[in-house]
C-alpha cells in the first residue's frame, strides 16, 4: 500500500500535489514524447461526458459536427497577419512525407480558422446558406517550450472548436454570447466550477479576432485558469478568405464569423479545484464510477450472504443508470480499496459488513465530506440519487466560496502588489483602459487582465496604476496558468 | 436546378459516379491540402452513429477509451522491424517545432501500437492488471502517393483502434475473434453491407502481427474493399516493448496482444454499395435525416392548413425519436426538394398536398424502391417505423444479392483470368498455400487473396495456379481498393 497514496499535502506544495494526483489516480501519464501526455480512461471518460453534454447543446441549436484536415499549408496561416504572428512561434511543421521532402511545409493545426474558412468560401453562396454553424472535435498542437503540465500545458491536446458564419454582425454577436453562456452552464453544472465571464483586453484577445470573450476560474493556488473562449471574428477572416454571400438584395456581402472552444484543460481545472489530500474528488455528473460498493466480510463471517447482498445492491443501482462498481476482488483488503477509490475520487462508497447485513442496511460514505450515513436497504436508491445531487451542489458551493475568498477588491497599487504576493487570486481593480498601464502591471507583478465584466462596474473611478480616470471600469487581474 | 443532380450513371462510369455523389450529396470535399478531405456533416453524422454503436459494444465488454499522443519517435517505429518496414514509406514526419529543428524527427501516427505498448509496459505489473483493454478514436496519417479517393484513400482519415493485452494466447485469440464478429454485426446491421470474414495470407497481414483476420466486401464495380481488421499480435510487440506481467506463479511472462480497427472508409463503402443514379441511399439506421416532410401547397390552395398539418406530423415523428426534417422553405419548389433529398439519400419522403389533406392522409415515398404509399394519418408513426426497418432489411438483402452475384467459383486458371477481366468480384479458387503462386496470380491479374475462410473448404483440391495439392483450401481472390 505504501507509495500508492498521495504523499504531498494540497496546501503545502500545490503543484507537486497536482502531479501526484494526476499520476496516482491514473488520470494521465507523461508520454515518451517530450511535452505530450496520455489521457487515461478515467479522465477520458470525463472528456466523453463533456462531449456528450456539449454535443447535445450544440446540435439542438442547429450546429453540426464535421471534420477538417489537421494539415494547414503555411500560406494559409500567413493570410491573416495577426493570426500568423500569434500562432507561428508554436507551430509543429511537417516537412517530409515518406522519404520525400514536401514542396510546401505543412502546419499541424494550432486552430482551424484558416482551413475551415477556405472551405466556407466554397460552400457559402447565398443568404440561404446562412447561418453556417460547424463544430469539430479534434486534436490540436501547439509547440510549447515552457514546462509540461499535464492537462494544462502539453504540446498536443484535445478540444472542440465551433465555427460559424452569419449574415449580420448582430447574428454573430448573439452567437458569441450564446457559446459563452453554453460553456458557463456546462462548466458550472457538470464540473461544479464557477466561472467569471467577460471580454479580454486587446492584448489578450485571440490572434485575428475583433474581440474575445472568455470564461475564467481561480485555482486553489491563487492562479487564474482560462476555461474557454468565444471569439467575435468580425469580417477579418471573411475578407482574407473571401467568404461572401449574395444577399436577398442580390448584392455580395462578407459574412460575420465567430469561433469558440474548450479543451481537455478543463479536466485539469476539475482536479485542482476539487481534489484534497486523499486525491481526486469527481463531481458526480462526470464521474465514470459514481458509486463503489465494497463488501466487508469481517473475518469471513457471512461472506456469502454479504457477497449476494452487495451484488443485489449493485444491480438495483445500475438499473437506475447509476454508474456502479462492485469491488469484490479478494486479493485486496477493504482498507486498501477504501484508499484506492478515495484516491480516484468516487463520490459515494457503499460498505456492507456482517452487522449491516443483520440490520438490513448499508453504510454510505461521502467522498467530499467523509460523512458516514447508515441507510436502510429500502432507501438505497433514493439516498444515492439525493446524495449524488447533494455532493454535486456542495462541490459547486465550495468552489464558489473559493472563488469569493480568492477575489479581492483593491483601491491602490500598493495594495494590489501586496495582495498579489500574499494571497494571489483575482484582484478587482479599476483601470484606465490604457494598454500601457496593463503592460506595466504585468511587468511589475506578473498579473494580467483576465476578464473585463460585461457590465462595467464604475464604483471605483481612478486607475489603480496611473490614477487617471478609470474608463475601463473595474476589471479582474490575476496571475494565470 | 441543372448541374446539382448526379449526371453520371452508376453502371456507366462507376468511379465518376462515386465522386459526383460524394461531392453533390455534400458528404465530403477535397481539402486545399493535397491528398486530404473534409468530412462534411451528413457523413460525419454516419461516423458518429458508428461510434455510438461501437462504443456501446466495446464498453459493455470492459474496454475503455483513452487518448495517446499522435507523435511517435522514429526510434519507436524502428523497434519492431516488420512494423517499421511496413509503415515507414508512408509516414509524415515532423522535423520542426516553431523555428527550431527537432533533434529526433517525429512520425505522425500511422497506427499506435508502438507508443501505446511503451505505456502498457509501465502500467502492467501483475496478472491483476490483465486483461488491459484500451480503445482510441483518432486521426491517422498515411502519406499515400496514389490518387486520392474520398473516404477510401486520403492522407488523413479517422479510425478507432482497439489494443488489448492478455495473460494467455487463448485469451488473445478469443479477443481477436470477438472484435471481428463485433465489426461484422455493426457493418451488416447498421450499414447494411454483408461481409466475408477470415484470415489474411502472410503477404497481406499487418506489419508485425502473428496473423490478421479481416472483413471484406465487394463493391458494385467488382473490386473488394477491406472493411476492418483484427490482428493477433502474439508476443511480437510485447518482447520488443518489454510488456511483461508477474503471474500468479510469481514468474515474469510476456503478455499476448491484439489490435483491431475500422475507419471512415466504411462511409465510402456505404455510398458505393447503396447509391443509385439519383444519388445516395442512406441506411435508415445511420441516416442523419430518416424522414423528410415536404408540404405541397398546390397553387397556394390550403397552404396554411397544409403547413399546420406537416408541422403536426413532424412533431409526432420526432416524439418517437425519428430524425425528421420538415422542409418548408418557400424559396424552393417541391420538385427541387424531391431531387435534393433523393440526392442526399433520405430513406422516406412524406408528401402532403391539398388532396391528401382532404383525405386525411399523407403519401410516403421510399428512397430505395421509389414506391409510393398513401398512409392514413392515424397510421403515420407505425408505418414509418415499419418502413424504416423494411428499407434497412431490403438494402441488406440487395447488397447480399450483389455479393452473391459478384462471387464466382472457378476451377482453372483460364477461367480465373476470364472472370477477373469480364466481371471481377470475388473469385473462389483453391490454393496450394504457396506465396509464390499468390504472387504470380497478382502479377498476372492484379488479384490478391482477400480472405481465407475460417472453415477450410476442400471441395476443390487442386491449386488454381500450379495444380499441386490445394493445402490452402478454397480462398477468395479479388482486385481491391
């Protein structure tokens, strides 16, 4: 048993704790290729759940999945200048096919705007073809040079990228906000992580966008994590890739476009926000195993009756579509199993020993609070269903408390610097709107503007850095992943 | 309207017909990157349906999905010599990340045995960790130099690859056959394409396998298409990647492995087997739209009542989870819509005009037979449900008839050569088992051994080529894609 549990405390060395949880709970592993990871089944199951929920939401609103090549000609990337400048430094290049050098090197997609919109320009002819709402689930490559962080910073990751084309600026605007709110609902509802939403500052926007909206969360170490983005591309790409339609007015118009995405880094956020010193805690709505049942045949007493009863309990839970594992392996002790499934974050453990058998009950143990609850046999299903929801709610509430705790309103720059060093987190501060103040704050403190709320908060009207009028309103600064 | 329908007859120029159907039914498109395709939503939806069914089957048997890096170090590929020789000629190589040349070039996965088994060697410790049954859905790259054929031969395609490790040779054997039969069921049941199953000859087996089993179908042009493979890898890779476990006997053993896969080429097979001169015919079980409803407001008569009634019909069908589209666009005529949805292969068209309204009925038109069926309103749901199954069954039966028609038993080599030139298809012929005869037949006729049936058919006992004893039994030859 020794060596298999998490040995680092979350509040002592957060970053080592994270790596241990990811590796020991078998969520991911370092691949033999530098900078790359393997997503193991328990984490991939979380991604599949995210896919299921997002697919349901995008399909029911008329978006359709498709698949575009991952190879992008260099010339395509170059067409939108800001886009090229933003992505080229971290592009992986294919230069050889079989034994033959390629005439034009090919980028492995760092994002798919260019290759998709080249196709859009062929497919879109008239207003009847709009809106065009396409989504793609795929792998993405960005040749990171900073240290690898499983789920958070790897050279290859998985994502979903929505790409839409609309007849009007208003339609594109609506789509950008629709995607943002869709993500907020998914992340808060199934991953139990509260997010802030708003726009990015110019310096942080997507390379090639008109503007970028985003979702940001705070991690327990006080650093912000970008949870997803939704970009209004305006007509920038449409003009470069010639994506036009003939309107009802019989005239040519450029389309208005959006793109939006979330990635497997959400799994990293889930681990960081919810885990504890025993390991992972899976939000019930994404848990590949929601209930683990462990028979406890004390000194062999009643072993057969206990085996039969645990099987019965497993079956009635499965019949209710509750993901249930009966861990009846004889080669491990109950204590070993407790640790194993706590490490893996299973929301509810059900124990059944000789005394429980006699009393017609089981004992349920909540992973999030450790609370032990004796439950009469007849109430098992109802209690599990209630508990799963309660755990989900409790986890979200706890994460909300973390967000509140890690958010500080400051009124002057000394306070700003003090807070960023002492507790980190989101710092709410008024900003003049000048990119120079933003840049200087970044140099001084490492903090950047993570989010500018949609509703401008003008309760503080002096820029925290330059003391000029805070035309930008109160914004959220933080150091970030 | 002109120019949007299929202009080539299937039996006049099959290969041009295929390209027209794929492009005009908007299933795929040529990408701006040579050799690559875009999988458009209607075809991607078929892939998603295949994923759903396969996922259900693999998960319910204890397989789990995961994701491994698509980059494979050159040294890995080289470790299994036959594997390297088989795949290197068609590998795409990454040689540069950002502006920096890589120290060791990286292959984009042509298949994932090597990178997966390197991880398996870390994860598998004891007999308790077996069997390990992992599956991955991903993109695959093989740098084809032959002409691109949408879905059938592109440099990037999508697939699923199952990879398992077992304690015994017997367990691996069982897994190989399980996967093969699982594929047979999926392909016959949902794509309505009958397949032959059996083993590949040595010359056609997977590079690195002990032996390869496969599924083969015949296309209307008489060429065979490999529909999937399931490989017994024996201990070849285990020895090279050191995948060992400690047995209950406390000793070290190499694992026994399998791998198996199907790809997006199945969509190409579906198009080829079922399409007709009007375009695609979608098997109901994979059709993204199963029923299209077209209101026919003749000269504007009863337009509002017809609109209301068609909406009502659409709703009752959707309530039964039947994928239903109400095409009430006013900018197109009913005739244009008929052609459009026939081209796209929607299994059932429901028409509703003034007379139908008066008679309390709709008219259903089967895409596969063109049969028109007046149906009383009260019977709409039951009739659609029956028709969908009947169409599915009829399509499979028709494809089976094609397979039978395209299969010829020959007894001598002259007959063999005559049949391969005149009608193609599968040629059943006795074979001595000598790879030299196989090779010479290939040189002469272009035909290879597609399948050696599991049950040896010894009713002909003289090799069709050399007249020696037919130790290989009767096998299936064909020219192939």
